[in-house]
DNA sequence: AAGTAGTTTAGAACGATTTTAAAGTAAAAA
DNA sequence: TTTTTACTTTAAAATCGTTCTAAACTACTT
C-alpha cells in the first residue's frame, strides 16, 4: 500500500503537505522525533512547510494511529513512527530513546485493573545512564 | 526526622517558602500534582508564594530526590511525592494517575541494557480507559 | 464547471516555564 | 553581635512550544 492509499484509508485527504510528511515518516524506518526535527527533515528534502501545518498533520496522524506520541517529561512533544506496542530505554541525560520490541519484555505479574476500567496498553520504560 | 532536618540533609536551606512546601508535600500522603495544584494548596493553607519560587523549589526538591517528576505527554509537568520505585495506571482521557506498588508487578524477562549503560530504574505504565 | 467542506498559512495568541535583576534572608566569618 | 557572603525570593518580562485566527487555497462532490 502506498502512502496515498494509507492516508485515504486513515480518512485523511492526501494533500501535498501530508504526502511530504508521509514520505518522510512512513518509510518503514522507526524513529523518535519532535515537530522541529521533522521541519528540519522537510527543509532538507527541499520542501518547506508552516510549523502550524506540521503540528496539524502530526495531530491528525496521531489520532489516526499512523504515528504515536511518547510519554515524556521533556517540554517538547516526542513522536514515534513505531506504532506496534513496544517499550523504551530512556537516557534521561540526553533524552535519547531506544526501542525495545514487545517480545523482549515479559510481564509475569500485573496488578488488577481498577474497577470500571479496561487495560489499554502496557508500556515499560527502562531508564538508563552512561556508565562512569 | 522533621522537615527542617530533611531539607538540611538534602543540602537545601530551610527557608520559609521551602518549609511551607515541605509541610504540604512531605506529610506521608502520596500525590501527583502540578505547580498550579501546589500553588492552590499553598493559598488554601493561608500562605502565598510566587509561581517562580514554586518552580524553583520543585526543581530543587526533584534534583535532591525529595520528589519525582512523572513522564507525561501532557504539556504541564506532573510531580509525584512517592519517591519509591513504583508504577502507574494512566487514564489518558483525564490524565489521572494511580500508583501501582512495585511488588504488584513482576518483570520476568528484561532486555539487555545497551553497551556502556547502566539500568537506572524500570517504570511500567498501564494505560486504562473507562469501560463503555 | 460550480459548490462545499476541508486544509494551509503567517502571524497573533496562549500557557507553562524560565529568566532577570533587585530586594531579602540564612549561614559563615570576623 | 556585627559584618560579610552566598543563596533565595519576587514581580515582571521573556521565552518557547503549541494552538488559534481568519483569509487564501485545494480536494472532492455534484
Ligand atoms: Mn511532557
Ligand atoms: Mn509549553
Ligand atoms: Zn519507540
Ligand atoms: Zn506515583
């Protein structure tokens, strides 16, 4: 399925801008990135785009499940092209995230989900720091 | 150990403002809160404090390990008085966090820590959503 | 082709957080 | 105790990521 079809299937009009972003993000290589990172990639690819459009687009892509947003205590939103359930290493010093595939973690015992709620995904974060 | 001693031990001068905050946060009851939540509690206690001081203080407390900051994709920082290693349920709709004690989770299989790094803490986040 | 609903954009606005710089306070030195 | 020093608090301004506004544009439908 090409990117135009992916956008259509997600219910999004394949505009020029969304195609530019899809071509960058949906190339099968997983990455963690900010809106500014993406704008730099867009610029490097010889295109340009308003930051408002980039935010609009990332929000749409996220809400359609084409990308994810990572939980982060940094003040800049971090997005993730790996939409499979997976986990992360986090170097808190640098903010660097490294993917951990789902089958590399095994949760043996899980607490009971609170009354009236459903489990909607489990994420493991392993904080790491550089060895001295 | 009283709060004045706790601050001294953490290397912080026990100023009037830090004592007011310590009296609210270090009462043994665990909570998740924002800077604004804390300012409201300070006001309710008959005191008042500049928001800059509240941020200064929260940063110092966090860096000293008296409180933690939670990983969150919301744009407002969320702090946690539970400084033990523990986990969370997160209702993504409301942002509500519920503590999971460390012994309620058992990680059977963990990936190898990347070369040159040390494990610096594991956090499990269980996203939950209200049952329909 | 014409209509319409959705999209892009520059720039303004917003909200959380940090910075500034001056006044105040706690601890150390005398 | 007084003096000195470094640290802290504050209001206000600045900063920065993100969202909003409203006008121009474009994709899709009729
Ligand atoms: Mn965040
Ligand atoms: Mn912000
Ligand atoms: Zn990832
Ligand atoms: Zn907690």
